């Protein structure tokens, strides 16, 4: 049976629970750290150690999902603090230009997070037809521009990518292999 790890990062404490089926086999509560990532990793590690000590040695290998919930993100957005710029690459070809990424963000939030909008070739129609093929040369030019701008985070969103993620995955592969200094997220 698989394991699931649940994490709740609050303003004061970070709670971790490890479930095996419906049973909570281990948990940990620690103070939320200013460096959220290292605090979450430490708290998960402590919960895993407790699980192993309680006879669940395969917890790492058999974990199928980690769910993270947090008020930290909401607080950062509301306060416009602790945020980083994100470049948005939309695979949309000749469509979907009238409402670019960040267009409805409040000005103060947009100033904090908008790291550039790039509407490039790619994307699919609702019925799975290709809007335009992905243009690797165009994409590499955009990624070089992002790196030169100093932005380190990229979101990639292809039109109807949940139906067909092949173009987004290709962009992810290019970023991973040729622009490894960038952090990226695919919408699919």
C-alpha cells in the first residue's frame, strides 16, 4: 500500500502527517521557518524518521504523493512581500493575445511578480488540433532574454495543454537541459 504525505505550512507551525491508507503512521510539528523550503524539508524528514522507527521502512520508496497547503502564499500575495518575479511563456500561436498573463493583477502585485510575458508559437484548440507548431528557435531566443533579464522563474502555459501536454513537456525539456539556472512550472 502506498504512502501519502500531507504538509500544512502555517504562520506559526508546520505540520506533517504521513498516511498509510487511512492510518496516520507518523506526524511532526515544528515552528515555521523564515526559509519555508528548508523548514518543510526538515519537518518531512523528521516525520519520515519517526515512520521508519515505527516499522515503516519503505515510506520513502512507496510515497506516491505529497500534498502541501499553506497560508504563507496567501499572506505573501496579500502583503506583496517575499515574492519573486516570474516570466510567463504562453504557447498560443496567433490566438489568445487579448488577455495576456498578469493583465488582471492589481498594480502592486504585478510590479512584484510580473517578469515578462512571452506569447509564442504552440498551443492546441479545444478539439486537440494544433494552433501552431512549437518554434524551438523562438523559444530559445525568449529563454535567453529571460535569463538576461535576471528573472529566475518561468511558468509555461500551453493552450489546452491538459488535453495534450507534449508541447509543454518539450519546453520543460529545453529549459531543463539548456537553461538549468531557471526554475520552471508547466501548467499541465
